[in-house]
C-alpha cells in the first residue's frame, strides 16, 4: 500500500530549503498574443464538450500559459509553483500569495481567478461535490492529488487541452520567436568572432 498522506522526503531531508519566494509576473499580451480571458474561454469550451464541471491542472507550464504568468521558481524555466482549478464561471489558483504584486492581483481579479494558499489544493479537491465531473491529465497529476478526489466523482482522464493549444502559435508568438532567433544569432556570431 502506498502511503501518500505524509511528506516522506521531509522526514529524511533535514536541511531542506524552503519553497522559492521569487515574484511571479505578467506576460503582456504583446508577447502572448492572446488574453487570459480568451484562453480560459477556449478551455471552457473543451470542458463543455467533455461535460466536465471542473478542470484540474498541476502542470506548471500549462498554468503559466493559460494565465499569461511567469515566475522564477525553477532554474532555467520561467515557471512558478502552483495548482489551478478551472470552473465554468471562475478559477482558483493555489500558490504562495506573497509572490503576487498588485498588478498581478488585479489581473487575476479581472479574470475571476481566486488566489488561495498553495497547499490548500488537497483539501479543496477533497471537499468537491461527489457528483462533480472532473477533467484531468493522469500523467500530469500527482498521486496524492488524485487520491484527494472524493469518492463518487467522475474522473475524465484526457490530455490537458492546453498542451495542444499552446503548441499552435499565434501570429504574435511567431513574430516574437523569429525576433528572438535573430537576437540569438547575433549573439552567437559575436561570440564565434571573439573566440576565433
């Protein structure tokens, strides 16, 4: 039997560092090419097609893309530690509240996204209505979170719709990618010139 209610790593990792405290920041629409409202609308359309009441996300890249937010919690990846529940009329973001400055909080509020403490995700999922239909990607949800789903709830296992959505780049993203490659090429050329 797997023991999932306890932090087993914490028992042996005596000098474990605290979770990162880096600030999260907005990725402006001039870089994202699409608003949070539009992305949420597309995800909710998929939820409707699957007859899902709630969509559970624990994959940091999908959350960052969907909310047009970035962070510095993981080396070399612009992500922040979080979980997300998307409902039909609002969403609930579980993250360290100290990471978010006023401009980010206003953007969350504008899009009807409630901010809740990071570790509250397990209790929140556990007390969802047992008649709920929850959409999630089983390959991207941890065991404890999956086990927190109430008995009787219908679990719709499918790939997160954000994966395909974010892989299809809009015109703004394509333009910015090309510009980034040009800047990278210039930097690489200068380095090769210096090296030779």
